């Protein structure tokens, strides 16, 4: 258990806490620490606690820190060890075809750090040698092409910031409020700056035949994950990317090459991309028939529901970040829409009776996470905190009741409903749904 | 490992110098990077099959009997001897008529619209520990076996590129392939949008014990 650093400095003032930087007195215990018994140093410190800082200098202010390249790649502070992707072990049969969730409760910007980007694999994470990776474009084209990673890096490059969301994000809350956690209810969305080549550039290079209307995009993983995409979308804003937040893609995100289909469901953003084939008709692959289709109450199903509708969530307070007594708080959250830009976010503290327009934080980018905030004086009484996004097309985020009225509760995917957090007088927060 | 550093600078320079002429470049092969994919290279990777009409299905065939053999060896451990699914692994049979139920069971038998998609998926993704290692004949045989477990074909059925597209799947006509969204209309009301007395919590995640912990090491909880 790790206390929240924003709310308490208990970790930093507790000399026995793991990861506390070594101070002067800790040097006395250094011998013991080096022989593998850190506890000895810690115990000594408890018996003779350091004078409080301030007025005292903190131990790390009176000692010398670690040198450069002591961590040649770098990593978060040891005290951030709880901020990790997490999974729901009972959800899937195997970890190789499963998901992990981003810790949204501990993230403070629109960019998801690369190590915290949510995962969805269907046949595990392959470890690909980029020197051997090949990318093929063929089918209804003039000039079928085989490219190495070196070749791809030579094409004119672009960088774009876009979110990717698994359409099953929130799927566990279709039927009822199930996951008492922001991470597990909303953590299958992440956002990064992607760098690569516009797919339209590559399609110009191969030359499209007139009859080409659809593209089949396929991965090099064991699932040979494949989906059909209409050509219009491919030519509009799709990217074939090799970099994520300025460095090579992470293996979990498709290293060395992935497709980014801005604003469309995560599954079509094929990772470990190895092939694009142009055709006249869609393929109706398993991932667009058996899965990623939305079952309606009348027994029919919707297919090719690619768009991520507008969605928002309050990230503070949330079940993981309760309130610390009455006072002034900044309600914070994230909003996004596959339609383009977020236009407005409203926040309610009374379960949707009254709404207040929040401040959008710059930058507000198309098909990217957007931050919002609203100051709030909490009087310590029960509250129902929720956010509602309106996007640039005028689309308004629905309530779960409105969604269920249209789609029942068996459609698994595309639950973009308003999230309500119940705040109790003791400041604790719970995931609830309103009638 | 590849290095981009050596090649990026000259290319940038060339593009700058030739920006005018390259801006509208749409001729195939303008950049000339990589190589034209040969028929043999394409054939090796060109595995996709179109669900609706089976375009792309290779030569070969397989019987239900042969399928049962391969299935027992390579599939039953996860999917159950008769497709009933072990543990949380997917069922490959059942659920017929369940799609409007409180707890629907979508399977090959109850949900899949196209039989060639089954061949394609087994070929590309199964068996899970060794995907894309089966012969075309064995994939046909497995497809025949799973279809017969679902009473979609008779026991004598032989699966091949001609017979598979003709198998009529039960849920074939129940998909709508154009997205009807937006399907919710809401006006962004600001004040007195609902009667405060009517605001009622209909469900809460409190006390459900389904949520893994979000601090400390990864949770290993299983469903109670």
C-alpha cells in the first residue's frame, strides 16, 4: 500500500518506507544494506527519527545523489511503484488473449507514458526483430510493394496526437456498476504522439486500382489479427507509425510498426503491422463478426461500428482518489471523441440535476484526449459527481439509461455513457449508476 | 537494429530541394523505396479469406472424421471434447436461440454469419499455442468437424473451397453492416434537468468484490 503523494507526505517522512532516498544517518546502515538487509538501516531510523523537515534540511539535501547514467534509460521514482498497468485476472482465460488497463487515476496530462499505455493482445506480445520485419501492400494496386523498416523510415513523416480506446472499455459496466475503480472502468483508453507515414502516401506509392474500395489490414502476431477498413478512412487520416511519444513503439504497442486509425475502435489499429491488401469488398473476419459486433435486444447485431463516440470521465475524485475532508477541490477529468474535437464538458455534483461548464485545458486536439477541470467547494455532504461531453458535431454523451433504451445491455462494446461517482460524507468514492 | 540517422538527413535535403516537384507526386513508385513484391512473396503471406463468398480459400479438403482426430489432439484441451469450452476458454457450440436472452451465448453455431470465416480464423490464429501451423486439409477438416458439432452440416459433409461458402449459418441475415449511430439524442440541459427527488442510485459497485486492487503488487483474484 502506498499513500497518495499528493495528499500526504507520509511516505517521504517515514524513514522506514521502501524507496526512501538514503540520508546521512542511513549511511551508518549502509554496510547492512549492501549485504542485503535494508531493514536494519530502517529500524535504526525508527528508533531515532530525523528532525522534521522543515526546519531541518531533508536527508537528501545533505547528501549526494546518484550520478548520471546510473539509470541509463530512466524510470519513475520508486515511490511511484503502484502506478502500473493492471489486469482483471478473472476476466479472461489466458493472459495472452487479454487486456490491461492504464492507471488514469495517477496520470496528469493528455499523453499516456509509454509504459502505461493499455494493452490488448490476442496472441500475446511478439518480440519482433525490426531488421527482419517486412511490410507488404498488395491486392488491387498497380505496384505491389515490400518494405523494410529502413524503407519506411525514408518516407515523409508526420506526428499526430491521438487517443486509442478499446471499444470494450466500460463493457463491464453495461449491465450494472461492477468495477469500483477508475482504472478498471475506463483504463482501456490511452493517448500518444504517433510518428510515421500517412497511409495515403503509401497508397499513392503503390497506386490504387479503380476497383479498390476496402483494405484488409493484418498483423504479424500469432493472431495474424486482421480487419477490413473502408478506403475513404485509409486515405483520410490513417497513419503507419513506428514511434510513440518520440521513441520507437513499445513492443506492447506494435513494435516495430502499427496502424493508427484516428478516432476508431482500438482493434482496427493493427499492431505489428505486416500487410495491407486492397480489395473490392470487406472481408468479414472473425474480429468483425464473432467479436466487435454489437448485439441488440431484438437479436440483430450491428457490424462495422468503428467510431468511438464522445466520452468523458471525472478522474478526480474517483474510487482510487477519495476526498480528504470538506474544502476546495479541483474536479478533473478527460474527454475525447472519434468525431474530432471536444467542444464542451459539463460537470454535475448532484446526479445530473444541475450542470456547470468546465474549463477545457489546452491543447484541444482532434481525436485526442482533452483535459477539463472545475473548481468545487465540497461541503462534506453526499454528492454524485459526473461529467458530460459535447463534441464539435453537437453530439452529447448519453446516460447509461439512454444507451440501454437503444441497445439493451448485451452489446459489450461502445459503452460511452456518463460515469457517476458517488461521494460519501467520509470522502470515499464509489462507482454507481443512476436510474 | 536499424538506424534512421544516416538516411534521414540526405532525404530531408532532397525533399526540400525538390519540394515543388514532389508535392503533387502521385505516380506509383515515385519514391522507389523497397522492392516490388514478387508473386512468390505475396503467395506466402496472402492467407486472407473473404467470409461472405469464400474468396481466397485454397485447394484442399477435409472430412468430419479427420477433423475429430485433429481436434482431439490440438483443440480439445481448451475448447472441450465437444466444443463445450474448458474453464473460461470459448465455447465452439451451443447458444442457439439465446441471442435475445438475458445471458446470450454467441458461438459458431448461434452467432457467426459466415462459414468461410471459420476456416480463415482457425487457419490464421489456432491452435492458440502454435498458430498457422496446420495444413489446409486439416483446417478444412476442423472446420467440417466444428460445423457438424453445431448441426450445421451432416456427418458426411466434406469441406472444401466450393462447399464452405454454401453452408447457411443460422445468424447469417441478422447483421446490419451500416452503423446506425448516433442512436441517442440528448439536449445538454443545464438546470433542474431532473427532479432532485427522483435521482436514485440503481446500482453500485460498492461491496461487489469484483475489483482487483489498484495499489501494491498486481492482484491475482479470481471470481467468487
